[in-house]
C-alpha cells in the first residue's frame, strides 16, 4: 500500500497533474497524460519511459 502522504505530493512528471492510486494494479494513474506509472517494491517509478500507456476506457 502506498503512503497517503506520498500520494498527496506526487504529480505526473509530464503534465504536473495529480495522480490516482490503482491498488489493484499497483500503479499511479495520470488521466491527463494517459499513463500508468508502476510501483515497484513500494517505490513509485515516475519515469515516462517506464510508464504504460492507457486508454480512456480503462480509466
């Protein structure tokens, strides 16, 4: 589980928009950028090259 304090300060590195925590997939979602950033070993990987592209329907 991601620390709520950490989630409150993290933003999308591309758009600077807030992120949504997807507990089921263990990812941080940027709706504005259409990207999902993985969380590995409880550490968010906020690199655009590591993000997965998502479509509107999966949000």
